[in-house]
C-alpha cells in the first residue's frame, strides 16, 4: 500500500522541506507584535529614531540667538559691543545628545513537544501574548524612567531656559530634589487639577510647544481626577469633568481626556519605589540617564506622575521587535524568543516635569 500524502496545515504554499510549520511561526510572530503595541503607553509619546547600523545616534542641540537695535554706521558683522544688547553677532551655542543602543532585550520560553500534544487549548498564543507583554512592560518602564531623568536634569545649554523640574504637590512648588514628607494619597483630584495648570504654566515659561504635551499618572491618581476623592475616599466631582465650566471628561466613561491643554493618560508603568541601589532590572542599561551608574534606575519613592512634551526623551532603535523559534530535536520541544535592541536618552530636559509627593 502506498503512503498517504497528508495536507499539512503549516506548509507555506505546500512547499516541502520547511519543517511543516512555516505558517505557524508567522502566526506566532504577529501575535507578539500586536500585544507589544497594545500594552505600550509611552511609545507614541516620545521621539523615536531608527538606525540601520552603529552603536549610538547623535541628536544635535542648538541654542538661541539674540537681537538688538542697530546704531547707524556700526558694522553688524563686527564683534564690537552694542551699547544695550551686547555684540551684534549672536553666539549661538551648540552641543549634542548621544543615545546608545542597550544590550539585546529578550523574552523567551520553551514548549515541550509532549506538552503541546497533550494540551487541549492553544498554548502557543498564550505564550506569544506573555512574551509581547514582557517586552512592552520593560520598554514602557524604561521610557518612563527616562522622562523622570529628564525632569531631574539641567538644561543642555546655558543660554536656554532652565531644565526640567519636580512639582511637589504637597508643597505646591517647583524644585529639584526638595521634596517634603507626605503620602501620595494625601491630595485630592482638585489638587491634581491645580498641579496640572501649574505645570502648563511652567511649560509655557520654558517655551515648550503646546502641541504634544501629555501627563501620565498611576491609576490611583488618574481616577482622582474623575471622582475628586481624597485619602478618605470622600467623593466630590472635580472641574476636570464638569462640562458646565469646560471640563471634557466623563464620569460614565471614567476618563479625563485633557486638562490645561495636557492630554491625560494612565499607566501601571510609572515607577514608585527606591531603585537607587543598582539592583533593579534596568540598572544594566548602557545609557546612564541619571548619571549615577545605575542605567535607568534611581529613587522613585515619591513619584506618581509625569508631565512632559514628546521632545523631552528619545529612543534609538537598531532592531525592532523580532521573533525566532526553533524546534530542538535534542530537547524535544520548541524554543520561542522575542527580542529588540533599543536605547533611551534625554533630549530636552526643559520639556519634562516630575509629579511627586
């Protein structure tokens, strides 16, 4: 009796010799990419540059020019001192920001062949989702930490507006590293609204574009904007959702789209613990964004939110999210790997503010 030729569902265009699972691999890859996109908050909120090769990327930074009234007869091209505005010629300062590619970030798992055969549901899609989420969380968290580093950094050039800052909601003031004691739940939704207007004012004073401003809060603080609840869970609606006075939010939908021209988002990826000891998962990053030798890690004990512009932070991408899988005969199972090679860094510190308590 001759052999029966099976119709293998994993073959691509019935091409023999590809391991009979070419289509299965493509399905797995697509699911990882979809999960990565869905779980990210910060990806569309900052600047991303893709490079084809190399270990880093350069971002030029330029300062500002000066202007002054001209006295008839004086040479504009000379470096002579103007009586009121200094030299006619502007000394426009220049510097650069370098963002380095970190080590390859990988998420992997192994599926035993016997387990795959015994299992009664599609475990491969579950594994795909989890690998995608693992990379998305690490990416989002690293970018969030970089925004906080920008808020704590100083300006790139001396003739540019002062760098980012910390808004201490308990003390209702800006400063760097000057935080007062107090728990994050001691303030109300109305306090948050006031903080966002104060941050909008600071960004105006720093000449930050009004387009692209955003705020990312932890869920516990985000919903205070809706309910106005305080530490005792006292409920009182805030002006953020009061449409009678211009509020844009909805109690039914539980969202607040915008306050003071700042788009509002929520995320679980805002760090909230002390990671300054160098033992966190992001301490090994090639970009030392805090200047303390701990990569993307620092003390975030008082942090609960970020107000920034998309130009404050940049990501350099060498390898976008990619997947690999290999059936290993000697282990009788399949190894699945998701990976990317990127790096994150500060571009414009004056465009970021840390919300702290």
